[in-house]
C-alpha cells in the first residue's frame, strides 16, 4: 500500500496530528535528554554553565524541529529523499574542500550560527534514500545483483568520503546502518555472508598493510586499535582514555558514588567527560543502577520505534523507522562498548546525552521522521 | 505507482521477519552491554574503586616543627620563624626557563640560588617542588600569588625556618642547621622520609647535629586528593606528627654573652662549669660567627673569609681545641706524687733554675731559680724544677693515671661535635704511636704539662672542678628535654686524700691571693668570692739555640703564631666552690697576664650574676675595670630587658 491509496479521511489533519503523535516515544526521548542535562550539570561541578544550559536550549529547539518534521506528511519526506541525499553528499564533498579542521579531522562547515557536520546529516539521508529505494523497487528485484549494487553504491560513496575526513566512527555507523536496512528490506542473506567474509579479509589486509606505503588506515587509527586491544601498553598515552574510563565506570559499583561525587570526572582524570565519555561519569556517579536505567530507556525507545514500524503497512515508513532505530541503536551501542572497553575509541557520542548540537539536532529530525511515519500511517 | 497486493503483503511479511531478526540482534547486544556493565560495576567494582583511589589520593609528609632551644633561664637560643619561599614543580611548569624568566620580573632572584634551583629542577623527579627563592618578603609572595595564572607550577609557600636570635654567642655550642646534603644522606643508614624532602633542614654541627633525632620530631602524614594534573584539591585526613623536643641547655645566657664579649677579638676559649652539677654555664670560643648565615646556605665569599681567618672562628676551641696545659697541669703531678707517697707536702726541693736529666738541661722558667721550694711554694710560684723532680720520683704512669681521674685525656660525653679526648701519654702510647721508647725526658716535660700532654679547655675546667670537689664531676650541657630534667654530672667520690687535696687547694689559693702568687694581680678582694687558681704558659715551639743566643725570648717580639698560649684555671669561692673556670688564650703570651684577668672577670660575673661591684677588684685596678665594664655593656645585647625573648 502506497501513499496514493491512503484514504484522506483516516489521516489526521491540521493540529489534530498532535493527538496522533507517538507520545510515549516523545516522553522517552525527553527522559533521556533529561539524564543528559543532569550529567552535564554534574560534570560542570554543579553548574548549568557551560554545558547543561546550552544543551537544554538545543533540546527545546530539537523538540520543536521534531514536531515540525512530524507534522509534514511522510510522503513529502519520501519525495525529498533523493534531494536530501544529494545535498548531504555535496556537503560532504564541500567539507572535504573547505571544512574546518578540528580535533585532527575535517568534520564541519562553519555556517556562522552553527557548525554543520554533513556526516551527521548523512546518517538520516542515507536511511531515507535506502528506504525510498526499496519502497520503489518491486520485491522480485530486491535480490537481483544489479539492484543490490545500486544501494551498495549509495552507501559506499558517503562512507568513503567520511572515512577520508577521517572519521572511522561515523563511517562504521553509516556502513552498519545501511547494511542493516538492506537486510531488513529483504536482500538475500547470501550477500551478507559474502560481505562479512570480505570484511574479515579486509580487516586482515588492514593489519597486514600496516607500516607499508599502501596502508589502509591512518596511524592514529592503528594506535587506537592497538590501545583497544591492550590499553595497559600505554597507560598514560593513548591508552589513558580507555584505562581511566574503565576505572571510572568500574568504581561506580552498584549504586555509584552519588550525584556529583564522581572522583574520576570531578578531578579531570576523565577525558572528554562531557562529550563521548559522559556515560562513564553517569556510571561512576549513579552506578550499575543508573547505567542500567539509561540502557533501559534506550531499549524502550527502540521497542517503541520497532513496534510502530512493524504496525505500519507503508513500506517506506516501516523501513525508515527501522533504519532510524538501528542508527540510534548503533550510536549508543558503539559509544557504550567504547567506554566499557569492548570497542576501540572511535569518537561516537552517546545519543541525546553527550554535549553537542549537530548530533542532537540530527537525531531529533530523525525522530521527527519516525513521528511523521507514525502519524501518517495508513489506517 | 501501484503494486500487486500479493507483492505488498509478501514484502510486509519479509520486513517484519527481518526487522524482528535485527531487533533480536539489538536485544542481544543490549544484553551483552548489561552483562559487561554488571561485570565491571559489580564483580570488579572493588578493584576499580581501588584504582580510582590510587589515582586521586597522594600521601604527603607533614614536616614536624623542630624543637626549640632555650638557655637555663628560658631565653630563646634557637627558634622557628615563618619564612616565605617560592617553589616550582617542573612537570606543572612546562617550559621552566620561560616561567623563571617571568618570575624574575616579579621577584628578585639570587643568581647562586637560581643556579642551584635550575640544577634541582633538571635532576630531581619532575613532581618535586624545588625552592626557587627563599626568604622572600610578604610583598614578593603576594605579587607571585596574584600572577599565579601566568606562572604554572609556581607556588608561594609559607614554611618555618630556623633562627638563632642570639647569633654568634651560640654558634659553637648550639651549632646550626642547613639543608640536607648528599653526604648527610650517605652518612645515615635508614634515612627518615623527611630527609628526602629537598632542602629539608637538619643539624649540621653542635647540639643541633648531635640531638638531631630529638629536635627533628616525627613526620605526620596527610592524604590529599589530587586532580589529574597533580594539584591538591582537598585534604582527606591527616595523622599528626610529633613536634621535636624543646631543649633547655645549661648555658646561662647572661654569662655566655658576657664571656663572648670579654674574649672579644682574642683567639680564645673559656669554659665555666658548675661544681655541683657539672652544668656548663658558659662555653665560649672566640672569635665566633653568625650561625644564621649557614641556615640559608652561606655564600662562598663569606665562607672563604671564615676559613682564611687566622684566628679560626669555625672550630669550637672550648671542646675541640687541644693545647699543652703547661703549668695548669702541675696540680696533677703534685697529686700523683703525693698519692704515690713520693713526697711530703712540707719537703723542700732546691731549684737552681735548671735541672740536668740524663745529660740534658731542663730549665725553670725563672732562670735564677726559686731556691728551696715545697709543694705550696712551688705551685704558688710555679717552679718547674720541683715538678721535674716529682716526675722522676713518681713516673709517667702514675701521673697519667691521676690525670685521667681528674678528667684529662678522656673524652667527655657531651652532645657536641668533635669533643676532643686530648692526650695523656703513657709509655705504651708512645711505643704504639711514635714507635719509640719512652725516655725520662718525656716524663719531665709531661710533669709541667708540656711535651705530649694535650688538653682542651673543657677538660681543664673538669679537672679544676674535680680538684675543688673531690668528686668526678662531669660536664652537662642539656638541662632538660621537653621539660624532663636530665641527670646531672654531680659525680661519685674521687677518693683522693682530702688532706693532700687541701694542700693543693691552699697552694692554688696562694696563686691568686698571695702577694708572691703568679696571679696575684688578678685577685678578687671580696672575701666571700675569693678564688683559687693556677696560671699556665705553654710553649708552642722549642726555643732555638740561635734565639737563645740573640736573647729573643720575649713573646711580644715573636710573630703571633709562635707566641706562647696563655692559660688559667680556677675555682671559686675558695671555701665553698661553686664554679670552675678554664680560660685559654691562644698565643696570648703569659697565663698570668693574658688569661688570669679574663678568668677573674668571668668568675666574678658568674658569682654575682651581673656586673660585679668595683669593690670586688683591687683598688688600683678599679678605674680600668670600670671603663672595661662600660665598654662590654655596650658590646653585648641587653637581653634582660627584652622580655619578648623569654619563653
């Protein structure tokens, strides 16, 4: 069933759409953002500045953006998918040419009022275009090699551009989200088996090529991997982040040291405690109970997204929602794995909690799409 | 764009199936994260908690307050005063040179000190605070404090530093402290953690060095929380150390400062001892120096000046200096002969002015001779020949044994550096040390305190106190430690025959009270305080035949280094001995002219406890004494009136 078959009667119009919003999801998002405000307040030593207050304003803005996106019919967004993807791609090329170098990588374009990170934008637009592609593609062709190659290209071009910045975290996120979407769209599992096999051989190649002229990754990326495999090899250098982060997390215990009592973060042993490593502060101060609560909130957001996706008979809506859920999942899963020492430090923020404008805004747009799909689903 | 319904339904089923597979994978991963979190935060929590604490908690030493030193009446001799210094930590400073350059604009930095600081900053561990400027003013400290942001790693600190308010008077007895050195550390087996603090001050000489452990106290510890860059955020808890013990010494400050002033510019030493307790009431070595110079680290030029001064200000001549006791030794020879039964006090010996012993002629100081002399007159007139005879009769072993009983040739137990044992020779000693047999001439020389015999002023004072009391009085310098009175040096009965001792004492009385006595001109005419003494003039050279031929024997005609040492020992009052005094004036000439007047003045000062009345002096000296008293009063600081110096 496509949007043309919707009976206009069953679709809410005007302000009535607000009533059809997926309210539990909105409340969950706000709860997670609230946890973020608390932690930013804590890492600033009990102060709304410099992080908590701007973060709250951004969330308010993000929430408004989500509502606006939600009000717009989902079919409009489907029609916009190609354009959005193209714009993102152009921006990625622009950032490559004119972008500001920050933290050793070219990631953003300074627009004056905000720093635009095209790779963040690409996280949604890639999901959008893939969902639109499979909405358009008849089922019978889904697993045909030529029709598989096209989305692979749609995925790999931005991945390659992001990798050049270099931003390994985002490239992995894009690759995984894109792959997951293709899988959910019904591409034959044999392709995935092949890709995994190739992936393993690529990883081997990456390690084998190290130190030669044609090495596949940057030196700092190799170092991060080394450090991940053995943090104690360089406890005050590159392994410092992981070691200190594990210490902070582990020392939290069952109930933590208490709000604003985390010694690791308060005494600056933790690096980037307000951005990528904010989860360690939470785990140190609020303990296992606090950490599990946040994980629970995230899981509930996933559950609500998947539930609305599976209840939506519109193929685009359903794939888009699932894709966004996967992206969201990848965000927090990679971030938490990283701070718990399960994955190398790749620079992925904790969604809705870490301090940062771009990521927050992009996520709220994504949930706006989820809401739009929910409101405008065929009834 | 319409699609067959079947296709659509099939697609929806597939999405649901695949979506659930992905959801399942997600759920699995979330479970994995939860397990990992549980493992770290529950199973391994203690281990990580420990690591976190190791991260943030540093243990720091709290240096104890060094014990103070007071004189017997409570005047402060050594105290701790707040001092401001600027320290720097290399690791926090980053570019050391740049920070020092900035600091130099705010505070005047001493080039020597800066040189040392740069060396320490380079060589010591990067997290040790190194003193860059010591004893800076409060203004400097505030200037640095205001500019802290521009001076990373620089900290203004308030500490305690040692001060000796009475300066040179106690330089030798109390000594001084200084920064611990590599050599100090090598000397000590298991050094206290405190000593590893750079520039920690420990006693270098004198009482400060000998009683270091008592004075230092015990370090406390505090646990502090530090942040990632090592800055102390707060103190978690502390175990207080123990302050060093306050020490009261037996020295009487009023007397000590008088003695120093009286010795003035001479190269001399004087010891005043309490006959009852052995307390050293004064113990002076002149010239002296300001110990405060050493606390901070003396400059090369100042130190060179002290080393090159021919009067040698650095050693403590009162206990380290050893001199031939000369005629002050004659009481020992006399008592040895009396005790050995070799002579009767009344027996006379004829002094022709010299004596032939195994082909060598030994002169009496009086060339024309004393004629017939007995024990009394020989001591009074200081006849040498009488004692040559006694040596021949008694033998060196008896004389030596008597000397030891009286405290010569033995090292007295005092908490001072290099307390000299002096030398009381025996036949064995000469064989072992000189590889030669003892000859009779050695005994003859020893009998008048020349030859091998060497004694320190302290030992001479002990000898005199023992002669005065017939007890083995021994010197005491520490009166009390933290208010706990220390055992006195009262001593056991020496067991000398009282009758013989009385003869010797009477002869000593005659020395300074009989018109013919060698120290008659330095007598005391206040009956209650009359003293008994003995002069000594000891040769530091052999008079050569050529000199004798030229007739150059007058001290005044010789260069200073070759003049005789002047000595005087006495006790007073004669009837009821309270104090024993020994004075040595290096190269001072005659004992009666150079040493006896000093000893007399010191004795009176000690007995009166203040400037004595002129009536105690012989009438013809009073004019001169009055001028001298006036001069000395101006020379020494008036501590009596300054109550703030009292404890």
